[in-house]
C-alpha cells in the first residue's frame, strides 16, 4: 500500500491537518510490521547467546524520509503564505 499518496491528496485539497493525521496513521501501521512471534524468537536468541538483536524496519525508515520532506514542504508553504499577507 502506498502511504504517501493520501497525505499528498489532502495537502493539494488544502487540508494539512488531515494529511498529517494520515501520516501518523501510516507510521503506526508500518511500525507494527513485525509479529509477536518475531520478537519471541529474538528474545530466545538473546537469552541463548547473550546478544541483543534488533529488527530493522526498512519500510518505516523509507517512509520517514518522505515524512520529513512532506512536513518541511508544509512548513515552507505556511511560511510563504504568512509572508505574503
């Protein structure tokens, strides 16, 4: 699913609040990609080896780049609109 299209749609319609809500929802969904079973396996491996393992969520990392750029764009537009008034 493409999580970046809906916020852009709302932004183009002038609804920045709803665009940011969509981003927050997408972050929550992408953050829950790993199952409980994955975490249990990592806990067992950590207990056996004495090492700590971390899951890397590449989808979330890639989406966060979009989020940073999108928020920067909204801030710049708000600043320009405020300067023009």
